[in-house]
C-alpha cells in the first residue's frame, strides 16, 4: 500500500499535487510519502509483535536524514554498514545501543566508532573481522558484542547481484565455520557471542526461504547454547519484497507466520533489518520530458532523470512502473501489457551511456516536451545510489505529510560539484 494516487487526472502524494512540487523545486525530484513510511513500518511492528522484535531500518536503502528521523520517531532502530551510516543515525537522534553494524569490510576506525557508541552487535562475516573486533575492544577495555553471520546456502530466487545467502557469495560463513568461530569467541574474554545473523538477499517474494532459514538458525542457537554460549538473538536480516509491478509482494504477516513460531520455540529475541519493504514504495522520482525522437524503428522518450539519479534499471535490469503525472490515458493495471492509446518506448536519460535508461519497450501514451513523468517505487536504492556522473547535480528530495511538505535535501548546484576538489 502506498499513498500516491491519481485524482481528477493528476498524480498526488497524499493530499499534495505532484505537479505543484515539480513547479516549485524543479526536476528530477524525489518525493517521499511520510504516511507510506509509517504504514509499512507499522505493518512489520504489528506482524512480529508476539516476539517483541528490534526492527533495524536498513539505512543503505535510503539514508536521508529526514527519512531516518521519521523512522526514529516511530520507534525503529537501525542497521548500518559503514561508519558514515552510523554517523547519520546519530544525527537523527537514534539510540545507538539498538543499532546493528553489518558489512564485510569494517575498518578498525569504524569498529572503534561503533564500540564508542555501544552498538547492539556487529554482524561478523569472517575470522579476520572477529580478530579485529577483539583487538580494538581490548585497546578500549570493553567487550565486543558479536553475531556470526551464517551463509545457510538457501537460494532466495533473487537477482544474481542481490542474492546473499548462497555458497559462493562474499557474505557470511558456512555453519561449520561459524561453529569453529563460536568456540574461539567462548575462549576470548574480549568478545561476547550475542546471536547469529542471516540475510538471504533482496527482494524476496516468497516465505519459503525464511521458513528454512529460521529453522537452521534455531538449530545453530541450540548447539551454541549447549556449548556454553549465552546466545539470545536471531537476526534474519531484511529482504521482504515489495510491489514493483502490481501486487506480487506478500504482506509482513505472511513472513511473520513462518518466522515467529520458530523464534518463540528457540526462546530468542528477533532482530530484523527491513529497508526496501518500508521505503521502496514510499518514494517516486519525478522527471520532465526534454525531447522525444524516433530512430531505428524505436521511440525514445528522453527525460531529465538518468542512471545517475536511479541506477537500478541499468544495474539490475530492475522494473519500475512509469506513467505521466498528468496523463491523457488512465493509469493501467498492467504496465507490461499492450495499453490502448499507447505505444512502446524506451525511457532514457541524458547521460552519455547506452545503459542510461529507466525502461525499455514500455507502453506509454504520447508525451510532449515539458510533460512530467513519474517513476514509481523509487524510494529504496534510488537517491542512496545516486552519483554525479557526467557532472550532473543530484536531485532535490521532498518529504510530504498530508498537504504539507518539507525539503529534506536541496538540489545540488554546479558549485557543489567542485566544492571538495583542490
């Protein structure tokens, strides 16, 4: 569910006209719905309430301070993968004692920063990382709280670039290796094994991978406890899918149905790291048509949002619904089928790369220079992955709350492009 809707032939975010925002702030423009953010967070909070989970919003999905402040005020904690993300959540006012620190390449400086801020636990990916945490913790006279990240060799059926739970991925360790490292933790007073961690990839549209993963997690916890570990946490990461096309995603309750009973039987606390599920459909990217052209038997819609604004289509062949902000044809229910009054077009940007596109062969109504176009489901891994490629200033971001809105990131200027260069 999201709060973007067409009313009287125009796209609205909650009670705010998208066209008004574009007129005021220009394009490309990211628009976020506060109501949608809170709706999806609440869905997870309610679905998993029986095990009193710590929900750690995944900062990498969208790290804007405005988003983080909304999450913090609504009771979310955070999952970070860098010192910079930890700094961001501190700026958002977060309780860092509930923050989980993930990532395969934590530096000593990042580990020290996290220990100084008393993070809940590090998701440990290798023996070398475990040794580094122990060393830095000893230098500070503290104990490093860790969770071993397991690679359960479960195929979550996601894109090859976003699957993380199969053997051969760079993330985690196999269960046998984790058991060896657990013994190492038990013998080291500088470390405390708080739990285990699994993240299977993203976006996952079925519950079966989680059902299998939580059973494996509970079995490992039982073995760790039998060997003397005070292991209290199961962290199943994030990865719940969202509706990019129509209604392909499952509700949070479906995942809870297969996860909660096993967590209860294991007598563990549950941590989750939802990102895309909360913010993905809470954001759209608004652009303006610059030109259209026909070449080689194809129609190209050239608009001012490019791969530097939203890299997912070029990087992952990701699908995003695209439709005019003020359409002359009603929005379809199926964006992948032939639509009356429309023709297939490639929606491309101004960047000098053949891979600069937001959609290929997409059925769209006739578009003219200056018309506004909306790319939906762009709240996750949109602005967070944006760049200045081709020396393009990054977009403005606006957070809508009913009929009010706030600029949460101003548009960059040409001067910003060179401000840090010597």
